[in-house]
C-alpha cells in the first residue's frame, strides 16, 4: 500500500485527490492538510463527504509526516508549494506538485510569469508530469511538476504532430475554454455566479501564465522555438475544458496521416481517446473521467489542421493525472484507481 498525504485538501483539486485516493486499491490516505481548517473534519468543508468524519485536517509538517507517508500531493497555490517541497523530499517523501512551481525546466521562464524561484536545484530535478509523454522519467522521479490544465489539452493534441513534423510549428492558435472550477475555490469577482453565469468571456489574452509552459514543452519537442497564440475563455460550467487548435499542415497530408500519428503515440494509452473520424469531443463526455478525448479534421482547401481536445480540468487537468503519475512512480498500471465507469450525465 502506498501511504499518501494530501496538502490543500480544502481546495477543489485537493478534495478530488481525497476522493480518488480513498477509492484507490493500492493507496491509503494517511493525512490531509489545511491551514484554514486545522483540527476540523473535512466534512465541515465538504458536506458531501459526510460519513468520512475521521479525515481531520492537520498542519503540513514534513517531519511529522515522514514516518506516515510515502508520497505527498501538494494541491497548493504556486509559491506556497515551493516552500514545502524540499523539506518533504529531505524526509524521503516523494512529491507531486499540482502548482506551477516545478513545471518549468527553464527557471527564467518561470520567473518571468510567476515570481522568483527559491529552489532552483529541485526545479532542475523535477519531471514534467504529462504522463503519456514523460512516463520513463516519471518512473524514477522524486518530484513531479504536474502539468497545468490548459497545457494538458493542448500538448496531448499537438505533441505527436509537432514531433512528427506534420503540423507547422509557426502560427498555431489554441482557442480554449474552461469551466469555473479552473480558478480554484477562493472567491474572485470573475468566478462570481452573476459574472460567470450565462456569459462566455475571453480573458488574459496575450498574458496567460500557461502560454510559456505550453511553449517550453512544444519547443523542446520541435527542437526549435515555438510560439503559440493561446486565447482562454471562461464558460459557465462547473468543470470541463475544451481546446480547439488550428495549425497549418507542414507537408502534404491526408487526415489518415494525422490519425496514424496519434495511433503511434497513444494506441496503448488508456486515457487518450482518439475519436472516430468526423466525431469531436465534448466537455460532458469527459466529465468525471481521467480521459483526454481528441478529434481531428484536415481542411484541404486551406491546408489547415483542426484539433479538438477535451478534459475534465479537475481530473486529467489536475488530480486524475496526478494519481496517474503516482501509479507510474510506484510501478502500478496507469489505470489503477482511475478505471471506474463514469455516469454519462
Ligand atoms: N482548479 C484546477 O482546475 C487546476 C488545474 C490544474 C492545476 N491547478 C493548480 O492546483 C493548485 C490547487 O488548485 P485548486 O484549484 O485546488 O485551488 P483552491 O481550490 O484555491 O485550493 C488551494 C488550497 O491551498 C491551500 N492553501 C495553503 N496555503 C495557501 C495560501 N497561502 N493561499 C491560498 N491557499 C492556500 C488552501 O487551503 P487552506 O487555506 O485550508 O490551507 C486552499 O484550499 C494550484 O496551484 C492550481 O494552479 C488547478
């Protein structure tokens, strides 16, 4: 049994992790932490968890956790995670961080979009946790920077085509939409019911912090600098994320070439589902699952490749992928604890 702790269990991704680990056949939930609800049962925060009153929130203390957990999920805001990761690693505890603090290989790129990085050694050691692409490195990692939700949709759709030089690395556009839980549980005006409900709003055009994360990974795989135009939108649903991606074909292609590339990369992957030709993903088809659904189209008149990629931002975009990474780190099949059948509604 893997002994697991979850920091930030009072947040949206933290509580998803609580749910997943509580149902995981090879993991046992040993600790949940929250600074605001220390000493209180998780049921005080999430009434839907009534019946599980034994989960009491505690303070995040690496020393106190060292004998109790093998792995800690940090479902904390960026900057907060950075301070906790090293003490946990020092105690021999593996770390999967859901914030942006350990996602970048270039600290300057992180610092340009976030703030000063205070643990560059650990950043250099960390592995980017896009499970399907970095599986070999994840197997032996002590620390994982779990990817952002938008980057997960965009990178899973684009990487096979970038790597195989099917899509031109210049001029890619991603028009992406997120449900409101993508902003976390803390209150903000944009997530206010009256602001978000019955509306559809583009935001952070030209300066969203996920752009440099997406561009860093695309550039590594293209072996040259790749810039993309990324336009996020807020949509009035609780959870879900769809990216519609446009790019020019780099060579003469047929849609079957695109489909074959996906097959080469993902045929054995349980959580990437390439939809049949002519079918496209929807938020409701991936909600509650750890799947990334991908649909593709080639427009012969314009030479444009159109990709649509959908995930549940709280699962494949956060907690689900984090558990998938834990499974890989501990030698389990990716699907362990994640292969439940989801309600279609
Ligand atoms: N939401 C998503 O779809 C999503 C997807 C991918 C990645 N992420 C990333 O995952 C991390 C957690 O996201 P989330 O959506 O679960 O956020 P959230 O709902 O706001 O929860 C974050 C938790 O962190 C704890 N925390 C500890 N120190 C804090 C501090 N100084 N300031 C604020 N909160 C503090 C809070 O609990 P206490 O105050 O009780 O300690 C809070 O419940 C973030 O880094 C986020 O960027 C989120």
